[in-house]
C-alpha cells in the first residue's frame, strides 16, 4: 500500500494546483454555471474543474514507472479517457445534449472492449461484452447523476477509488492499484475546492472521466485466490451507492412519466435534505454509507464463499428496504406539500368595499413548500 502513497500525493498536489488555474480559465472565457430557479447557488460558479481532475490523473500516471507489462491496456484506457475529456470540454462551451454524449460514452466503452478489457463470466463472449458495455456507460452516468450537490460526486469517487486501491493491493492487482491511486488523489485535490460551499464545479468532463475510470477499475479488479462465485459482485458493492442512486432516480422518473434524462430533485441526496438534513450533512452521510460499503467489500473479499454471499445478500436486502423507504417518504412528502398548497388561502385583490383576511401558513408548512420548490 505504501508503494502507492507517492502516486496519491502527486495526483493530489497536481489537482490542488490545477484547479485554481482551471477556475481562472473558466472565468476568463465565461464558462460558468449561472444561477437559475433549478439551482441553489446564487452567483455564477466556474466550471472546468473536470480539466483539473483529468490533468492531475494523467500527470500522476506519466510519472509512474510500473507500466511495461500493461502498455496496450493503458493506452486504450487513456485514449478513451482523453476522448471523454474532449467531449466534456466541448460540453462546457456547447451544452451538448444527451443524445450527443451517449454515443461518445458508447465509443469509449467499445474501445475498451476492443483492447480486451471486459468482464469474464462463464457465458458466451458476446454477453460478456454486452455486460461490460452496460456497466461502463451505466457507471459513467451514475457518477454524472451524483454530481448534484457540492462535493458529492468528487468525494464518493475518491472513496470508491480508495477501496478499489485497497482491494487491488490485497489481491496483487498491480495494474488496478496505480490507476485507483491516481484517481483517488485527483478527486481529493479537486474536492478541496468543490466541498460545500463550492468555488468550482467539475461539469460533465469531470464526472465522465471519474465514472469511466471507476468502471474500468471494477472490471479489471479480480481475486485470483477466490472463486468467481464469491467475488463477482464485490465491485458492485464498492459502487453500491452510485448504482442505488441511479436505480432510484430512473425508477422514480419513469414511474412519474418523466424522462430519466431530465433533471429533478429526486436523488438520494435531495431526499435526505427533504428529511431535514443540511446539504453538507447529507453529503457527509452519503460519504459514510460509501465507506461502510467499501468496508463490506473488503470483508466479502476476505471471507469464505458462503459468508461472502451472505454479506452480498444482506447488502442487497438493505438496499431494497432503503429503496422502499425512500419511495414511501417521497410519496408522503409530496402529499403533504399538496395539502399545504391546496389549503393555503389565495388572497384576491381587495376592492374598496371589501377587506380580505389572509390565512397564513405555519412556519413549518412554509419551510416545506420552500424546500420542494428548490431544485439543486
């Protein structure tokens, strides 16, 4: 593990140094996230933080000298990463639509599959390629979905990368470990400026780069001394929170007849805020959940197959239970807001012959309505 600390430090220092620079570039060229009714921040926030994450990641890998045996795979990964970074850079200026970004993500996944990186389940190769494709594109968009509160996507990506690093070291995965170390350091360096209150945002460039590398790490991570039956789900446990949040959001939006690609205040983080947590506390709570999942993944990787499977089943059951609680809470919260809005008296314009007495909302009801009208 100590062999990779310098790599984390280099990536962290590079990201820490590059982020203020990208922030100034964003201001210079007007690449900012402007306030709107859908957002919480009240002043324009510079974008292009993703460029700092990408740059720091590349710098750290270039300085690492342990790549001779993995040149082909590393080249393919870096080509795909650079391609996604380029698309993200275009998005800063052109605000690309999802139907443009999805083919770009698909191409990155296809490049990775073409160089031989894919899941290796005991099924026909085509289905392994299909699962790989869905995993990569899915995780890219899962991290993008998580970029809805200050520090959330960067912090969770750093935690996931850290546990990928630990698992890689424990299992002698010397290709996965440096990638995870570089990604972890890059994300943490950016997080210094992105944690609430954020002074810069990563944009899709950052979320796509983070999501893509995490997806590849999950595919490449293997456990030579354990059976596949007891380890195939370990990367999913590590990435459990992004997977949970994406599933929750997509289900909710489809259930309500909305497009999954249209933003809304229905993410796990938003629901925690609606329950009374502050934005910062909601993010920290999700950090804690991600750490617990990472610890569970380590326990599962070191346990006998029967116990490892039990851990996976318990986590899946807890996830389903939390999913149900989130949906019930959302339904009750919307009902409460609807009742408040229906019972609040609308004050007509008074005439000289009449006076109107307004029935005010209670402070608690007003706060509830204000919260539901905010969309981060």
